[in-house]
């Protein structure tokens, strides 16, 4: 059975007010079953603070009575139940718009939140075109406009790995902070946290165009990394096999399959500390990780967790040893 979801926001509002008809309830259930993004959007609205419609309506009525007291009195007496009901729907629909505006900022196109991950582990989500997204913790993603009809456009805040379906309709475009990543048949990882000074893209397969509105950017191929510095508005291109980059001014480190001993030596030099590795086997193992203007305490903690090592500290010395 084919459903028309073009009026779904009004139906959600009627459902939350307890006025939805059986047919509208059936359509709402069909829409919820359509995708996880729809269910996340609905849940967010259900959990959002409800407006005090009666209080809002009283203020509106008082204002109108000051202008034309006799006329308004008649209108309210005859249509009070109907008007209050539709006022509730109007207020709720305004709340829906404000909700998406606050979460992802001003946009000329409709934005529908797909998922927000506040868990410790990454979460996998399937998009409408069967592309998959592995959303990292403290990250969220949303559709921009109508997804799949001539274009596939997303907005990311945080970090996610994308495995793009080649059968999708239209180009695949990810907005990440002030940059854009245009897929050219690929799988890639994007790291774009608001508090970070950089946006980092690593391409696992295929290629992407990594650019900004006022900068043509770079073409990043499989095995390569692209880095955009939000302070200098510049791109850095790491070719395949270039496993390390260090930007001292912003304390940015990108390690890819780097021996732990070499990575630690670079960090020691930049932070003027001593990180010692008390396990010769661990020192030879490689590490792939990105640090972007993080404190030395955070860096050592991440290394310990990644390499399964305990951390002991004394003054400015950190000892990594086997658990």
C-alpha cells in the first residue's frame, strides 16, 4: 500500500494532542516503520518540552480583546474548542521547526535528524538508499532536504564512517562544519567536532572531493587523508604511505600505522614531556590515531586504551606498561 507522508508533521501534532483519526494513526505507524531516522525524529519530539497552549492562548485572547472586545468574545464563545485545538497544533508545529533549527542551525532546506549517538560505542545506521553510517560517540547526523530524489545530502557533527551505496540516486554530499565532502563511489571517515580546529577525512576506498565554499579543496584517493585547518582555512593532503603529520601551532597529530615508539617520540618533543614505554613488544606495535589540540593527559589516556596499556604518572613523566 502506498502512503502519502507529505502532511506527516500535522499528523504527528494531532497524535500528540490525542486527536488523530484511525487512518492518521495507521499512516503515522507506516511512516515510523519506514526508517530509523523517522523514529529518532519522532522520539525527539515526544521527549521535547510541551508548550503551555492554554497560557499562550489566554495571552492571545487578551490581546485580541483589547483591540475588538465584542467581536472576539463572540468568536471565542462559538469556536473556542476548535480554535484551541488548532492553536495547539500550530504551536507544536512551530516547536518542530525550532527544534531542528536549534539542533543543526539555520538552513534554507528542511533538516531531519537521523540519529544522535550519546553512547560509548559507535552505532550503525542504514540510510534510505542502503548506504551505511557508523556514527561515533558524541556525534549526530541529519538529512538535508529530500534525500534520494536527485541528491543525497547529509549534515554531520562529530565523527562517522560512511559506506556509500553505488545504487543511490544522485550525488552523495556530506556537510561537516564549514567543509563539504563529495563522494565519488567510496567509503570514507569524517571527523568534524565543533570544538576541534580541524576537519579530517580518511578515504578507505574510491575517492572524494574535499572542499569548502570558497576553496576548491583537494581530491582524496583511497588510502589518503585530507585535513582542513579551520583557523588558516587551508587543506593538507597526505598521500598514501604518508603516515604522520604534525602541526605544532595547533597540536595536530595524525598517525597511521605508526610504530608506537616513534609516535611517542614526536609527542614528547612537541609537549616537552616524557612518555616512556615499559613494554618492548608494545613499543614496536603500530598505532593509527588522530590527536587535535588535546591535552597531554588525554593523549596518554587514549594511547593507553588503544594499546591496552596501563598508565602511571609522576610529575611530567608518564609510564605505559603492560596490564
